[in-house]
């Protein structure tokens, strides 16, 4: 326990799925976690849960397809906390219906590539 005391962690895509688990574990280990994603209500629910469990977290809007929102996330987190120790690039856009690649449109593929590959970069 407390392996991440005093650390500031950003977990992208932490408003659902595996990102929630990562964020909760980091908070349980003592990190202050920045929950980020496109869905404010879901993000705030994660923050509230972490706080109820004794952790520290805040929500910040971020869209992996919008470079300006990514820059804002980084800049505002660094300004608020004075540093960023950990970045988990968890956000992903999966548009595969039942794993069927042959049902993807070119626009869907572009969106997946934009968020999953370029967003992480």
C-alpha cells in the first residue's frame, strides 16, 4: 500500500471500463488521480467513488481527437498540482461491432486511428 504516495497520475479514458480500475488502484496506492474523458457525469461519478473510498481525484474533460483538449489537460494538471508523475494512455475508440472489421467504414477507421494511435502519441 501507499506505493504512489505524493504522485500525480493522469489516466486517460478513466470514465469507464479498465480506466476506472486503473484510477481506483492508483488512488488506493496514494496517488492523486486525474480522471479524464468526454463524459463529465461519468467522470464525476468515478471521482466521487474514489473519494468515498478514501482516495483523491479530480475530473478533467479530454477528447483524444482534439489536440487542444489534450494540451489543456496537461497544462492545467501541471499548473494545479505542480507536476505530473504518471501518464496512463488508456483512452481508446473501439468501433468494431462484434469484432467485424469488414463492417467498418473508412470514417470509422479514421476515428479509431486518430484517437488510438495519434492521441496516444
